[in-house]
């Protein structure tokens, strides 16, 4: 006989299941309407003092990251080491999202052909690493050559480079460096970098917006993000001064991450800082804090 109590026992689980399904549906709707979580990476050279490259890969994975970035570590790897490291990365579920490795700069009026040749030699390595972006630097300010000439040379060289990168399915990200760190560098701010990228007019040439370098040299970080987000290919993160993790210096990274979420940035955010405490815990905390700011901003 079906009593009120037995009826309740039958109905309550069904209602709970329906509520659970409704919650899942609402979560999916929010996720679809607000976008996905950002991808985070770690620039590996910042961990060199803690151990070998492979030991640091384990640290990065333990901290919850799924991407790493290289400078030129691979240049010293034998074929056997390359294979071993790539296998280890696959096991850990880690990929290389970007790498540097170029010696020449793109803003030398007489060096365009040599720059392109070096880039073409690096592309096969990047493809072996399954790396989708190559970091490109301008090179030095050249004595006796005007800034206008170097600016024009940068555009011309990068137009030629964009063709080679496009064929390979790789993006070149041009990185300004502040002159406190590199007094002789030509390209020292993202404003000119965005101008160059716009003049090149290729989806295969974008800008690496390094928050640390831009704050030291220029400032006005968020307004430049708002005006140029479509040409940002990669974000690098460190606080000022000291190049340590967010929260150790003068930058309000919560506002920066919130703005990136509002602007629907879809690229990688790479941690390029010296941890002040245990590297695993520091990297994990930096990622979780960034993700928290991002998710709160998405719900507004």
C-alpha cells in the first residue's frame, strides 16, 4: 500500500536528482556564456636553481600547470634527452606553449635575411616540441640608425617572417624588454609593439605582453590591454620590483586578471617569476589566485 511516508521516500530522491541535474545545466550555461578558464604556463628558466629541468617539470605538474615555456634549454639536449623529456612531459600531461631561442633581432635594417634564415631553422625544433608560439626580440638599438628606420625594418622583416610562420602553423610573439633590464634594446614597450603588429597585418604575428617589463618601463597597463587585446598573443606575469610572484610588489594583479577575463582573453598566462617561498606552493597559489579573480570577473 502506498502511504504518504512511502510516497515521500520515492519522490525525494527523484527531486534531489532533478535538482542536481538542474544545477549541472545551470553550471554549463554559465560556463558556455561566460567562457572557459584561462590556460596557465611556467617559464622554466625561473626555476633553474631548484634542480634539473626534469625535476622542475615535476614541480610544475604538481602545482597544477599543464604548459611550460622554454628559452633555449633544448639547444643543449641530445636526441636521446629530447625524446626522454618529451616522453616525460607527455606522461605528466604538459605541453610547450611557447619558446624563445633566436639570437638575432628583427629590427636590424641590414639583418632581415639572416633573421628569417635563423627563424626557419628554429621552426622544425618548435614543431618537434609541439610548440605553437616562438618568442621574437627586436635586438639592439643600432648606433647611427634612426628609430624610424628600425621601426620600418621591424615591419618588413616580420612580414617576411609571418609567411614562414603561417606555413608552419606557428605564431610569432614579439616581446618588448624594459631598458632598466636591457639598456641597449630597441623595442622597449608594448605600444610600439602593437603598432608594428598592426602594420604587419598577420594573425601569425602578435605581441607578448609582459606585465613586469611594461610596468617597469611604461606603466598604464590596463588601458593598453583594453585597446589592443586582439593583438595580444601571450601574457607574462611577475610583480615589480624583484620579479617575484603576484602580491609581493606594487601591481594589483587581481584587477589585471579580472580585466583579462572581461576582455575574453583566450591565450596563455605564463608565470615568469622567482618564487620567494617553496616553488610548488608559490606557483600553485599564484595560479589559484589568478583563477579566482578570473572567475569572479566572469560572473559580473
